[in-house]
C-alpha cells in the first residue's frame, strides 16, 4: 500500500528504509526495519506496531 505520508521512525522522525525482513501473517505482512538511528521497528499495514533495541538518537 502506497500512502502520501510514508511511515517514519518514532525516535528520530526519519523516513524508513526498505525492510530488512518481511513475513506474511493473517493480519497482513509484518516488516522489520532498521532505522538509521539504530532502532529496530516492527510495521504492519504501514504502521509502526513495535520497537526494539536502543537508538543512537539523542532526545532533547
């Protein structure tokens, strides 16, 4: 699904890169993306549904 507002990282707001891994599920494909800030993101239907690991992004 292509949207006008592609998903971005909740830690740094950078647009997401292509998925490192993609797996089918009964709810739609689950994608795993590594952001440039170091955060691993879990996406389903172009929505971030989870994160894992630390981020190199320094919060204000």
